[in-house]
């Protein structure tokens, strides 16, 4: 067993997860059968690398295939057209000549860059259904991976963007090496990921586990990445709490406090009033939301 970022075998087992619970909840909540993806295992493990601090699930072969994402795209919340990190990344695209978004979904960010920045920009995506939607809208998106793109277009781009993708991969180091190969020296790599230090750490969320998410990321991991890849971290930004995450934020922290004895906080009326307070008081802009953004220069 080696870390999928730094290749260290120095890790700590954090917890074991029973797959029968995951299978039941994927079926009940999302209508998706993930028995095949969980490979008949009774438990899966969450480890933390003691060298780079990445948390990763084991075995590494549990990442979901395209069919999982085709099934999830039916939910309107899955491929969000306007992500917080899109606006942040647009600022960092100033002075870039061209770029590509890897894992672009329906291509909404690609279209926005072309429209607002006027630069050559394209996308690649592994979900064939999402690619068809993007192409039908006239957005330059094709079926491909970062590795496939890197083999045909080395050093072709001044910007590579990837939002809410890296955490899905069983071998993120291969993705990062490919992204570096795609970039010219001085080019920018822009990443958006779930922040494992946000309210997410207090939630039991089936989408934050295999066969959906394979890794968990923090600013510490994103900083240490510079030791293993030809990258220099130049910017980190944290998403303010979004309105549609207020309920989840309140639920996560009230569950945590309830586990310490404050059970009154789990009452639906208490939670409803707390969520309303968060939304109406303006507190959201001071609270950290779900995602973290990192921008690197290719050295």
C-alpha cells in the first residue's frame, strides 16, 4: 500500500467503512446500484499518509466508472453550471493565451471563459453523455483524459483547470503529472476541491466515499504537493458558505455537538432556526464553505 500522491508506505488507518451500508444508501438515496464497483468487499479502509497528509481510501481500485456519473447527472445539483471556483479561476486566467478544463462536465466553464475572456479554451470529459450535451450546445468538449491529452499535446497550454475532479481519482499523481506535461513553463494549474477541513469533516456523506470520492484534500496537502511535482503554489482561496449548504453546515456542527451531550441541537425546529439565522444574518460570508481553490505555476 502506497500513498497515491507521494508514494510513501507510511500511513495510518483512520477507519473502516462497511460496504453493505454504502450499497443500501446509494440505492435508497440515489437509485444507483454500486455493488459491482465495491467488488464484493465487506469493508473499505480510510488511510492518512503521514508524509503528505493526504487521506485516501483503500483499495485504490474502487473509483467509479463513467456509468456512475451518467446516473448522477440526472440530478440537477450534480453538474452545477456556476461553481464558486469558476469566478476565482477567471481572475487567474488574465494573461493566459489558451487553456483546457479537464473533467468539464457539460462545459459551462469552458463556454464562460470563451465568452468573458475571449481566449482559446476547450474541455475534456470522460462521461460520454455529458460530452454529447456540451457538443450539442456548440462547446468545444471531447471525450479524453488528462493522460490522453498530455500524450498528444505536450506543453500546449498556458492554463489547465480542473474543478471537483481530483478527489474522484484513484491515482491523482498520474493526473497531476499529466497536467504538468500539458503546461508550458510558467503556465497555471488551477484546482478546485472539497475542503476536508470544512464542515464536511463532521458529515457522513456517501458521495465523499468510494465509488465516488477516493481522496480527501486540505491546504496542507496542496502545499506539500510542491515537493513531488514541478509546481509552485501562488494562491489559495476558501469558498464562503453557500446558501444551499447552510442546512448541511448546521446539521454537521449540531451533530458534532450532540455527540458531546448537547442533544437538543438535533431537534428539527432548532436546526431550522439556526439555518435561518445563518442565511439571514450575513454570517455566511465569514464561514468557510465546502470548497478550496489552489493556483500553481508550472516551474
